[in-house]
C-alpha cells in the first residue's frame, strides 16, 4: 500500500471546560488519518488560543500546552496534505482574526478548483498565509460573515459557492459549526457525553473520549452548537451522497462504523469475495499490516486456508510514503516491516494487501517473504486496480504513476515478483458495505466521478 491518507477532524463543546484533553484523546484516535502535523484550537472565555506543529499528536502536545488550551470549545486536526504540501504553516486548525472577531477551522477534503478560486480571491485583494485549499474555505467564510448575521449563516453561504469535498468544523468565540459537502465524500459523525457535544471524522474517536455515538451528519448538512444546544442550520437533501468507498477499504479504523456499516465487517467481506474470485492453493494467508489484516482474515475464513502473522510491523517507524525519493521509500519498507520466518518458511503464502498503487512496495514485500523462505507468494489486492486520480482528498498519483494504467495484470505480477496476482472486482467492491446508508464514489477505480470536474 502506497497511498497518502486522509485528514482527521475533531470538535468538542464542553461546559466544564476540559475541552483540550478531550480533543487530544480524540486526535490520538484519529492519528491513522494523518501523521504529518496536528493541532488544537480552543475558546476560553471567548478568547482563542491554539497550538499546532509538524509531528504526531504525542510529540506535539504535552501537559502544559493542554492546560493553556483548556476551555469550553475546541477543534482539532491531524493532517496529511493533499493540497498545499508539507509546509509547517499548513498545519491545522487554521486560525484567523478579522473585523468580526476570530475563527478556527479544521478541514478534511479537497477543492479540485483550488487554483482558480485562489486566483479569484487574490484579484479581490486577499493575501494568503498558506498554500492549503483549507485557507480558501476560511477566507470564503470570513468574507461571507461580513454580510451575514451569524457565523453559521456565513458557513452556509460560503459553502454554497464551493465545489469539492469537505468535512468541516468551524469555531467562533460562541459557536461550533460542523458541515459536510453535498456529495458526502468524507465522513463526519456526532456524539454526546452528558452535556458534552462531540464531532469527529470517525466513530472510533467518540469511543476514545467516552462519547455515545448519536448519528452521522448527512451530505450537505450543517449543524451549529451554542451553549450546548444543537441546531440544524441546513438539513441534508434527499439522497445518500457518495462516500469515498476507500474509507471502508483503507482509510478508516476497523473499529469505526461509518454510515451504519462496520468497517471491520466490510473488510472481511472484501477478503471473502477476493477468495471466491481469486482462489489459490496455499498453506497460509497473511495480511499487510495494518490495513490488509481484516481482508486477509476474510480470505482465510472463506478459503479454509489457515490465517497467520507473516509480517511484523515496527511501530516506531514513519509511513513509507513520507520518505522522499523512491530509493529511500523502498529502504523504508524494509525498516518498517519484518517477515516472520517461522510462519512463512517453506510455505505457499497468500499475501493480502488493501491495494496496489505503483507496485514498488508490493515488490519489496514479496522479496522480503522470499528471503524469509516462502516457497510461493500469491499476491491479492482487496481493491480493484487504480486507473484514475482522486480529486476529493485522497492523494492518488497521476495516471502515469499508476501501475495499472500502463501494465496488464500479468505484467504487474511479473514486476512484483509474485507467483500469482488477483484484484477485487468492481462488482464485488460495490457489495462490501451492504449496511451502508449511502452511495459511493469509486472514481479512482472507474474514472467516473459524482460531480463534474
């Protein structure tokens, strides 16, 4: 797996005033969605304070910082950049002071027309401090607020003029506003813990802070919280939206539930379908840590081949895609993963990964298993081949970097060094999440997108 991840957003209203620690634990639970940078902004007695930096949640925050941030409201963010690059100033939440006061904003998603929108604002006199498209949303909201009676109405008017993907949390000195884009590309849910109101990208973050899951925000919905009272500013229109199907395959944590569908169960189903479509004569099924483990278990259950732990992840190594340069990236794979010789030596191995993007990581893992003594390696992907980029927040490379755009399945097999190769079919992909109360975007697998580009 060689994809960059999403971002994670978290927001909390807490009348007791311990919001910073709640946000901290929520971001810890969402760390899998972004490891480049993180931040928390908080309101205490209507004064805005914040702390953000490059690094993991546990590296950026400590007790003294959290004490300083405590207040009645907070927004938090973990970042992996899809627009704007890895510059430190792009860390979120974004904060701004303008004629109407202060705002803090945390954004998961992407605006495919960001370049045109930035040029439009700059010709109106805007001066931007970051290269992130999230700042464009913040500017649009601040601009709309000059003509609106409330921040939630400004959010509504600003978002009505944008196209793209956003799960968004905006904080003013008195209110917390949460919003999803009309297509529902990115997830956002709401929970409660007594009088505490929580918003998060995934339900696992609600569990981490002891909040009871209440509901998902619908596509296009906007909700405002003021003094603990939740009010729907804009209800969701009819229709289930188009959630990114890759949330179930890779992005979300297995213990999350999104749109009514258990992520773990969706991945088990993907593995079972994969075993039906691409069986193999083998002795053991192993998964690529961590995102391929559930699908590997499903493959093993369906095929009757024993499940084993053939790869060990070294927990203190950064993600392979953060390392610049292909040569360094391949070396980082070996540093991050080790093959368990006692599990694979002399055996025919089925290796299940969540997807194959460029093919370089797959080649490295197949080589690791052979060096550990595997007699055969049968590579299986619990996603179809990538044939198109994503414009809505997943950092899928251009077509010239996607191996499936220039190679047949047999050519990919040969390049990875596997004895056989199988991808999940598009038909099976559409059936991995039967309990999901939403439609899906599968543009990266089909080249067909829910909105015009």
